[in-house]
C-alpha cells in the first residue's frame, strides 16, 4: 500500500517533469526539470532495491551531466526562440501524434489488464546488500565491459577537449620547440673588446 | 492497482521513452532540448534494466544500467562539445541552422 503510494508519487512527478523538460521554452528550465526527473528516477531505483545505482545516478547525472548542461546553456546565451513550425515539417506532426496516441493506448491497456495478473514481487533477500553484490560481479564477470566503459569515458573526455580547444591569435604563447632549437653558435658571438672602447 | 508489479515499471519507462521521443520529433527548434530528450530516453532504458534486475533478482541488469550511465555521460560531453563548436560558428543552436550537410 505505502509502496504503491510512493511509486505513484515518484512516477507522476517523473512524468510531469519529463513532459516539462521537452516542452518548456526556456532551456534553463528544461535542464532544471531534467534534474527533477533524475531525482525521481533515483527514488524509483531505491524503491526497486538498487540503492547503489540510485546514488550513482544522482552523482553522475545531477552532479556532472546536469551541471554540464547548465554550464553550456548559461555560457551560450541561448534566447528562447519564437515557435514557428516549418512548412515541410507540418505534415509530420499528425503522423507522430497518431503513433504516440496508439502507443499510449497500448500502455494503458497493458497496465490495466495486467493489474489482476500475478506479478512477482521484487525479490529482496534478508541479507541483501546491493553494493556488495554489484561489486562482486562488476570486477570479475563483467571486467571487460567495465574496462570498455572506462575507455569510452576516456574517448569522450579527449573528444570533448579536442573539439572545444581553440587557439586564439592575440594571445602570446611560449614556443617550446623554437626555444629548444636555438644553438649557442647561431645567436651568440664572442668578441674581444679593447679597454676603454665599446663594441661599436 | 495497489500492488506494484513489473508491468508498472515497464509502463512507466515506456511512457518516459515516448516523452523523450516526442521531445526529439516535435520539438525541432533547439539542439539542447534534443540532447535532453536523449537523456530521458537513456533514463527510461535504465529504469527498464533496474526493474528487470530487481524483479528477476539478477544483478546483471544493474551492471548494464551502470554501463548505460557511462554511455550517457560520454555522449553528453561530446554532444555538448559539438554544440559549443557549432554555436561558435553559427551563433545559434537552432536545428534548422545546422543544415550544412543537406547540400
């Protein structure tokens, strides 16, 4: 009973925040409602017994991804554009609306027809330790996917840096190779200077 | 209605997926909103993974969910970097301005 109440609360706020995220005009508000989505999804994961993943979602999404989005949105100075649908896109909208409506109807049918069906309850053992269980398989059975994920993050990091790195012309930079290429014989000269007279 | 089963979570994640898909299809003005909708879709996939993992009492679904999380993070960083570069070139994040490939 209480689980159902909590589920519907999280699910309702998640749906509302997701709908706001894709329909709101201002990008900052969209990112903020995406953060609300992530919080509610983390709540649902706690409800499902996946506590570690819930907090990883909070740390990764809210702590890194959403902050990255906010940073870009604020840095780019995006103005809220006026809504004007292009003419050749206009015929797409009824088609997608129909498809979406059919899919939503299907979901409703599934939900309301499966309510009487005997769904298995989530299996939570007495000594269920989510984090330990995850750690036991993540570093042994799934070590290669884990390493590939790390490699993917490395590629993403290098890609993001390589894409956004710019060289500004007006900034003076140190030319390391030019400095290291200098030889003493090319730039220095030994002269004997007579006493009382200058070089000239 | 009062016992929450697997189908509830599946319906929820399907609706979230559909909302994300609608965000990509209908809302064609802003690249940032498209990236946000992709995040929603990946979140729906994650909820699906975790629901199956929990109801089937298999931990593997949560491992896959972590990998999906990694993919989402990498995708966001590269996507936003591309967005920054495109904004520098065209001074807009409008989707219709990024039509250089159309020839």
